[in-house]
């Protein structure tokens, strides 16, 4: 039986979260949930996550998993909030340890922060299988955008994270720490080797003015039309294209707030002695592209 898939689009960050559920058992996995964050005021809000909780309640679904495709740089994760409210296990790829190590140094987090993935309930290796009710799902290691990206497959559906966007948008940037354009190309070829009818669900959409936001495509559509990796584009050509574009991109607006939350599985930094949590902003620590755009692709 095919899984049931319900998308939730956040127009502020361009993020698409999903509820993937088993119609038989009514068990569900939430993929890449968003914690709303206003950088001007430093306030968080759970409106986006509450929409997901409302859907779970209305559909009488039990949250079994909260799946992160990677440690996002463009939004804060609501994983910890969803687990607190509805249970389940937070999971991510095992290479999150590498990402934690990089950002532990950037934020100077000290000995109290363990860069061992222990903030998450489950660390997946490539090919690991797990159950969502009676549905078998599989974790697919697809590094390149970051060194820790995972896609998740259930039936004929694959949730690609930032590995692939819609065909007319292309692929994600590879200039984050540990990212690599050649690695991303090879990860994408792994996805495009799946059957042509395989449904691919993107984690983001940044639509051109000619269409509304969208998030579902197919392997066949990407092979025919993806502006970066369609059939006939070689690895070397992709690497040259990707690196040239990445050189024009500025850092995402929320990268510094987001990463210090997302490497903690969506937990805010520990409160200080006045009861307030603080986000650290390292000054002059990230490289900045010349007069570019903040587009994430």
C-alpha cells in the first residue's frame, strides 16, 4: 500500500515539511518540521508546527518519527517541540557528528556540547531500514549539499531534502562546510537511477514568478528537465556550473541562528542563570560572497 503524504509549505523560508503516514496502522513520520523564528525580535513561534499537530490530531495519526534530512541552514527545526507534544523519535544521518564538530568550534560551545549525535534519538547509516507502522522505509545517504544529508524512501516516494529541488530550480548549493559539488552530483545520480516513476519530494521550493510553489516531481522529470543535472550534463559540467553559482551566493539569512539549534535536534541552547536562552552570533567568522544574492540554490 502506498503511503499517505501531506505537505506543509512555509512561504517565509520556502520549506516544505511533510507528514508521511501508514494508512493501515495510522502511524506517521514528520519530515523537516519548521520552528518559526523572527530574527528582528529573536522570538520563536510554533504556528507551523502546530499546523502539523492539528493534522495529526484530525487524522488520528500517531507520530512515530521526526525525520531530519540534514542540519538545515535556512530554518530552525521544530523537532524537539513536536517530540515534546506528540512523542516519537528524532532521527538524522550519522554524519551529523561531522557537522556538529564544525559548528561546535564555530560557536565555541565548549565541553558541555557533545559532538556525538547523542542529541538525536536515532542516527541512520546508509541503507538502514525502519518501520513507520507497517510501512518499511529506507535511509539513503546523499551527501554533497552538506556531508550529512539523508533522503528517505517509503514505497515509490523519496524525500530528497536539499539534494534536488524542482526541475526548473535545479540543485542546492555546495559551499557549506563539508559540502562538495562532485559528491552532490554522484548523490543525485543515485537518486536518478531509481525507476522513472519514483516520486521525489523536495524540502524547499523557490519558484519563478511563472508558477506557484510546488514540491513533487519524478525521476523522469528530473532526467528530462532539471536545469542542472538533466541527462547529458556531465559531472565536470555540473561541478563547473555549481561552483560558479555558489561563488555568487551570500550566506543564508538564518544560518547562524539555525545551525546552533539544529545540531541540538531542535533544542534551544541551555538557558543561562537568568532563565533566558541566547543564540550566539560569531562575528567575521563566515566567509561572504561578493555582492551576491542570498538565494539558497
